[in-house]
């Protein structure tokens, strides 16, 4: 049953991400007969609605509340946990952990809130879910803001795995995995080693692990313990994915934002824009994977400009991609 918790007073005029807790305007669960119950949480009560799809493949939405809270006021931001993740209902049948079902989850959120059209922000895996959903349901999507999107082609996935990034942190995390024998031990170690949830990526040097740890681990211990299993199940179901042809047909504005400076990461971000007819790519200051960190002011301005219907300064349209 859905529970609405409307605040009597919102912090009018406040767009600070530090105040997202004060801007929570509702939360609840979407009960479904054809899929897992989905936990959702909303910020703000503005007239423009934006739905947010989280990344990590197996993670949850909580880590995006602070960085995306900057897009208030004037909007309602609806966050949710994909099925089997975070506070949404666990999925016991592993065959239901698929990209198609993740897209069905996004559509369930849209229908629950009676949104005929919506802007969607997707991070990492959530960017792929949002874009592929828009291909199938273009009539329900107005524009896409894709942050550090999951690779658009399977070959780029393996290229990502060769980027060394913060190898020291990656190795420390691997060494700690041996101590994760229970859900509680996973939850205890998560704040220090959450970067492993983005395997096979090595997070970038300069990623503020301590500052991000609490939000990355803000989920029930059983969900954190299953997150890597969920990631592996969903990714294994992709096979050798090639999304170019379906994306070529998507006629709506798309902005791809990444923390630039690493060739493989930059090229993967540009490849998304090369496959989409009306897309631009904006490379901000590192670290990659979390483009809101290096230059938060520019990230805010760029996202705000795009969500308001224009292209931000510095966003470029690369030449269309052609097979060699």
C-alpha cells in the first residue's frame, strides 16, 4: 500500500543538495501483480516531474539523493529501487533479474504516478535502462539525462575493465571480501569498500570514498549482501549486447555527462551520443563514474539547462559512428 508523507512546509527556494532530507515529499511502495513491489521516494512538489533510475546494476537509489537534489525547486524528483534492489521486494527467481524487467519496473513507476510523459535521469546501469525504455516507449519520455552511462556495446565493457583507475582501493576491497560471511558483515564493510559494487570498473583516483560511503550503503543489509549477485545475474543476461540500431531510431533530446580525462571512458560516453540522432556529450572534471563530484557547480548548471529544454554550454555533438 502506498504511503504519502507530505511535508507541511518545504524549504521554498532551496536547491541545496545537503537539504534533501527536508525536501522529501513522499515515499511508499508500488504493489504489483506482475512484478516485485517497488520502493519509491520523492523530493519536492514542483510541477515538472523527473524520474531517476539508479546504477550499480545491483545498488539502490539512495546515493543519488544528494547529488540530484540540486535540481530542486520547481520539480518533483521520483527515485525508486529497481526490483530486487535496495528497499524494493527481493526477487527469489534469478531468471527474473533481467534488463527487460528493469524496464518494466520503470514503466510501473510511470503508470503509478499517472505520468503521460516524463523526463528521466539515469546513472550508470540506470542510464541504459532509461534509454532502452525510451526506445520502446518514446511517447512517454520527453528527454534523457544520462550520467556516466553503462557501455552501449559489449566490447566497451571489456575496455572499461582495462582502465586501472584506483587500483589500490580495488585491491583493498578484494582483500576485504573474504571477511564478508553474512549480510551484517557486508553492511559493516560496505562504507569502506562500496566501490566493488561497480566491478569490473575500478573507480577513479580522487573518488571521495568516505564522503560517499554512507549514501552508497543506505539500504537493508540483505539487499547489500545480494547486490553483487544481482549485478552478475543482470549482466550475464545481456550476452554480447549491441544497442546501436535501436538507439539510432530514438528521436528525443539526450545529454550524456561524464567525468572526462580517461580516453576509454571518454570514448564510451561519446559513443552513446554517436548512436543517438539528437544527443550531446558533456565531459566534466574527473572523477569518472560520478560526474557531479569534480565540478558540482557546472554539473548543476548543465543539468538545469538541459532539463529546462536547452543544451548546456560545452555540450558537443560528435560525428555519427560508422563501423570500420
